[in-house]
């Protein structure tokens, strides 16, 4: 039975797991690295390098997204994009995703088909050749999307957070601060008079400010620049998901150095005036790439930074008891960044 205007939509309760999966799985990309896909007890994915990188993440209705603001397609896209970005941040190419869904029993199967299309479209646009190789579907009170992603290092060592050296250039690829601005807009203008998320007002806002709102609801991380950074000799890198200041501190702490950001360069990279610098530094969920590179790359006779990376600061030696992060040479201690436990 399929949905029609004159009939109630099929839901997980009415069709059951087997029938629902029979409609969802064909919509998911197989991926060129898949040796055995959905249908058995486990998938088999090629790992030509002999090693693979793996990451996992969970999106939960409430702390991580609002269904009034995000379409099912958005949710599939964002769940794929956020995990693929973590793979790219290690310098690897994404090869496969495993997706586990918990959905209320009255969820329309058509919505899960749209969510599957979001996964497929994100893989095709952001990581061609990557597929959804398996997962699980269960019923629960809260829509939850759990994704595990795999990637191939292609013979290279992984780029971790711990390799930055004094003298390195700090650079970013992708937007910074846009997702936080989009979230702020949604909370300010995408709500009803009582402050509850409103789908019609959110849709109107998205039509007026698609670039900013889409950065929050359907991010487009620069995945190809992860392997490009590794090939260029990046010394440290991470997925810029929790805010520039917070994530820069993570590189500084892991590497035992200080990251000194150039405020003007950060604003130029973000494409904003200085008045937006605080939200650029403390806003999260951009899913861009933050990396450090040897200074020789940007010397007069150097090859330059790879891909779309732009220099926004430098790495300096740490001092006992000194700050992990500076902005314009001054300590930056302001708290901020994305933390889903803040409202838990």
C-alpha cells in the first residue's frame, strides 16, 4: 500500500519493519567501496589501505534538531554531512555509513523515505562513491538518528589534533559562524508568538536567507579538502563543529601549543564585519575544517594552502600557565561553542 491523498499515510505501526525497510533501503546509495550491503547480519566494506577510520554521532529530536524547522530530507542530509566531515578531518575519504533510526510508531513511512533521500543526496553531492551499507530501524518515543561513518586513509597517516608546531599557519576551509547565525535567526524569527518553532515562519525565513539558514539545517562541509590537506602536509586538523574558539583550543591542548587567531583574517574568512566576530568565534555547527600547516606553504616561493583553505592565524609556543587561545595576541577566555548538554 502506498500513500495517496485519499488514504491515511502508511506508518511504521501499520506496515511494520520489514515492509518499511523494503521501501527505504532501495533509496540509499550502495557506494563504490561496498562489497556486501544491507540484507545480511553485517556489511563488508573494502579497506584497500589496510586501515580505516571510523566515527559515530547521534542526532536526537529536541537537543539536536526541531522537526518544525527541518524537513526529513534535511535530517538525512545533515546526519550524513556531520559524520562525513569527521572522516574528512582525519585526512580520509569517506567510504561507508551505517544508519540506525529510532522513530515513533506513527511516523509516516514516506517521511523515512525522504530521510533516506537526504542521505543519498548528501553522499552524491559531498562524498561521491560513499554508500549507506547497513543499519537498523526501531520504534521509540523520540526520533533519533545514529550514524557510524568509515573512511579510507589511502596509505597516508591520519591527521590528528596533536601535531601542530610553533610557526605553523592556522587555516580554515568552509564557512565559519554561518550556522550559528542561522540558528539564532530561527529562534528569533522561525517561531510563533509563544516562542514555539513554527514551520511556516521558518520556511519563509529560509526563503529569504537560504545561505545562512541552510548552513544550520543542511550544511555542506568541504570534504575534499580533508584529503587535500593531508596530501599538502597538514600537521593537525579537526572538524569545526563546536565553534572556532572551542575547537582551536582543542588543537592547542592536544598539541601542547598556543593558537593565536588574527581577528581581521577571521572576519575576512567568515565574510562578515567585525561586529559579528563574537558569534564567529563562539558559534558552532559549521562542520568546516580547521587545520595547521607548515609555514613554508605560504612563503613567497611556497605552493600555497590547498583547496579552499584560508589563513586565519598562527601557532606559537606554549608558556607555563599561559592561555591556549589568543585572538590578536590577547588571551581569549570567553566560553562558547555548541554543547548539546547545555540544555539537558
